[in-house]
C-alpha cells in the first residue's frame, strides 16, 4: 500500500484557534437538536465498585453534525446516489493553504459578491489559488456570539461570489457565521434558495461554518487545518479548526 500523501507544514508558526466551544446551551438552529452533555459514568459509581479508591468519569455527547464549528459533506446538500459523505473525503482535503479575506464591512441586505471578494483580495495583496481554503472574516461572531441573535441577521455569498471562488480553485470556504448563505436566501422556495450551497454541490466543494477568531488571520495567507471526524455516512462533522500562521 502506498503511503498517504502528506502536506508540508511551516517550520515556524503560531497557532490561532478558530473553533467555537461546544457546551450545553450553545446557539444552534431550532431545527437541530440542542447540544447535550451528560454523565454516563460518575466518580461515585466507579469508586463504589473498587477497593483502592480508584475512580473515573465519562460523559455522553449528543449534538447535530452541523452544530458548532463544522464542515459540510456533499451528501448534506445532494441526495444523488454516490454523493460523498464526510468520511469519504481524503484527510488532505482539510489541511490546505488558505487565505482569509476581510468582508466585515458588508452588511445585510448586501451580499459577498465576486466584486466584494476581488476587492478584499486587492486590499490585502492576496490571491486565491488552486487548492486553497478561503475563510471570510464577516465579523458576525465577534458582534453577536453567544446571543441567540447570532443564528440570524447574517449575510452571505451570492452565486456569483461562490462561483468566483470556485473558478480560482477554492476547495473549501469558511465563515465566522452560522452559514455561508445570507438569511435572505435560506428557508424559502424561491430559485435563489441557498445559492452558495448550490455551487458547492455543483462543483464538489466543502463549506465550513461557525468559525471564530478570524480577525486574527484576516488579510493573511497561512496553513488551515479543519479535520472532520470520520462519521460513517455523515452529512458533515464537527471539527477542530486552526490556522498555522507565519508572520
């Protein structure tokens, strides 16, 4: 068997954690189950079974595979037989070169259009390259998290913006808001419903939502790591997302 492909990491870097905390009461869409974390083995129950006062504890975790910081599989948005579930993607897909574009000045009802993204690249002296992850610093997390209002009032990519990223080789787009879509393009039956997700489905792209701390990497190029759990048949997965930044 051939050795798995590896992605070289920078020899000197600082780590920026881009992952939201998982906890009971964390903001989630009301169509998802609330996150639950509960004891299944307690110190007291184990101590009672031992003679040397040794003890341990363990907890059960119940959450949606799209709650908190997570990445979508193609099967999340495509019911075609053979659409990739999360464990079918190679792990290298989630360890990539990356850029973070500052689009925090764009507010509803405006969208992240191709023009907005191109200007953000020009302002930062960045370009989107083949195989890149592109993160969008929207400012939404810093503004509203952990209020319930965080789950709404966010803008997002239009079709043209997502196509602009795909045309330049982006394989994964991430945001510090609940969705890569604007709330104006979610939950309705119009032809514009979920335009960015539609492009992801058409172009076999991943998208990552509910990131945080993107202000620390905005305007930079870095190495992005956002590894999903290999959930069999998973429509997505919680991830631990980090940036390896060389300044």
